[in-house]
């Protein structure tokens, strides 16, 4: 039997994962998608660090020029 998930209606997102993501966004930037932190090294609502983002994007085949948040 597959594990139970608590999906958000109309999506394939687990509501707990969605709530966690929203909580991280709030703590990192107060929800500000234009936030800049770490002396200009991190930006966006989730405060992505440019170096880390590029490594992750490359690992998962994402567009390196995509917006970070």
C-alpha cells in the first residue's frame, strides 16, 4: 500500500510540503520576491544563493538563467 499523502485539492502537491515551503519563504524574506540578503549573495523570496542555485540547476537540468524565485 502506498504511503498516504495529504494532497491539496486540484493539485498534486502534498499540503504539508506546501505549508513548509510557504513557511520557509516567510522566514527567509517575509514573502518578498525582490529581497536581497547575505550582502547581495542571496535573493528572492526563498533567498537562493547564486552559487548554490547554479549547482542545483545544473544537477537537475534546469535553466541556469531562470529567475531564482
